[in-house]
């Protein structure tokens, strides 16, 4: 149980860092290409997609760690 809790904390930390990193990369790309009108919606889509895929990976690892 303790291991699973620690693993969950590690995954949430990775998730948080990835979220931060994706937003930084997207902002730098959109600033260079001047995608200001699309910035918010595209950023939202990318964030949602990355978080969904991370949730699936997390569930898979939790299933394996049982």
C-alpha cells in the first residue's frame, strides 16, 4: 500500500511537470509562428489529450502494481 501511494505521488508529479513543459513548448512555438487566434483552443486540446493519455498510462501502471 505504501509503495502504491508513493508511486501515485510520483506519477502526479510527472504529470504536473509534463503539463508545465507542454504549455511552455506550445507557447514558444505559437509565438514564433504567430498563431495567436488559435493559441487558447489548441493549447486546451493539447493539454486535454496529454492528460487523458497520462491518465490511461497511470491506470495501467496501477493495474500492474496490484
